C-alpha cells in the first residue's frame, strides 16, 4: 500500500483508466459528429464499457482508490456518470446496510428474501425493488449513522445527487437526445443491472455463518472482469481488503468455506447457479481446486 503516492495501490491504475476511457467514450459524440448508422453500434459499445464500471465503484466504496480526498470526490463524479449511482449510495446501502447485516435478513437492505412470505424473490422483482428503494433506505441508514455520531455520509449523498442532477441537466440542455442515448438510458440500465448481477451472490446458501453465506466463484475470467468480485466470502470477511489481495485471502480461508458455496465457473443464469449449489450440497462431490487468479 502506498501512503504517499497518488494511488493507494498502483494496480488501481487499471480501473481508473477504465473509468476515464468510458466517460470519454460517452462524451465523444458531443464533440465529434457521427453518422446516425454508426451511433447504434457505438451505443452498444458504451453500454458494454459501462457494464464494467460498477465493479470499480463497488471496490472504491469499500476502500477509496486515491490518497487524496479531493481526487476521491472527483473520481466519485466520474463513476456516477457511468453507473447512475452516487458512490455514497454504495457506502450507505452496501457497506453499511448490507455488509453489517447480511446474516440477518430482516435487517439486510439487500436481502433476496421477501420478509412477508419468507420466500426468495424472483430476480426481476429483486432488481426492480432494489432500484425503487435504494435511495429511501440509504437516507434512513444515513440518518441512523448521524444519530450514532458516525461519518456524516448523508451530506455526501445529497451533495453527489446535486452534482449528478446538475451534470445531467447540463447535458440535456447541450444535446438532449445524445444525453439520453449515452448517459440517461445507459445509466438507468446499469443501475438495474447492478441489482440483477448481485442477486446470485447469496442465493441458495445456508447463511448460518460468514463462511457459508456467500457464493465464491473461482473462475479466472470472471474475476478478471469483475475485479475479483468472485472472491465474495473473503470480501465479506474483510470488506476493506484491497480487491487485488482477495484471491490470497480466499486461499487462506478455503478450508472454512463449504464445497456447496464454491463454484468453479460463473453462470449468468441464477437457476443454473442455484442448481449447481444444490448439486454440491446433495452429492458433496470432490472437486479439483482451481488455480488462484492474481493480478
């Protein structure tokens, strides 16, 4: 860890570059005239690029990338242009509301369980419900944090929302349909996908302890794309551990994680993942440990 450099960890030049390039791609049509036919594949490219940014924002919310507070605030603005979510939402809803309570569904604001029925929500309902309640829940968490004398994140959230609103209005005034095409629509889609992709992280596992409450995915390609989000149990054990160190932590605690909670590959289908978890639970088949992926 660098205490005097620009970045706390030099490897974070990768997500920083990724964010800057993505914002640049989103703004390019405002400065360079493009034929209408070209804007369609370009729109797909921007959507694709923005789909990787939530992983960077997630890690940044747990452990700020820069040593400078000012640079972290500036980076928050850039991240929000890619995900539609202010970083303070992650800090309140995810790091406080979820990480502190993931073993207690009635307190976990990101739970997949419907408290009224005791059943697991559908993936669609989970994603829609999450998007509709994240601001409300984050504000409630922020107020409670304030009452307890903790870090005043609520003011940060209000400030980031104000900045994001101002930027969005400015882009809409500059060029309405380009703003809609490359910022409003992609960011709305991305905020939905954040919940969609979060759904399987705690699906079908016992949730009786820290080590059996998450699905760990060892796929090297998945962890490359998600900045090691697959090392989910290690991440819940040490939420502020830098993402590049999570594979080693997974290896250190591997014997404590039940086989059913470890998958070699990632499936975009939550049904396939759930079936794999159940198969491992019922059969307890031995598996060949995948080589850890390090960056």
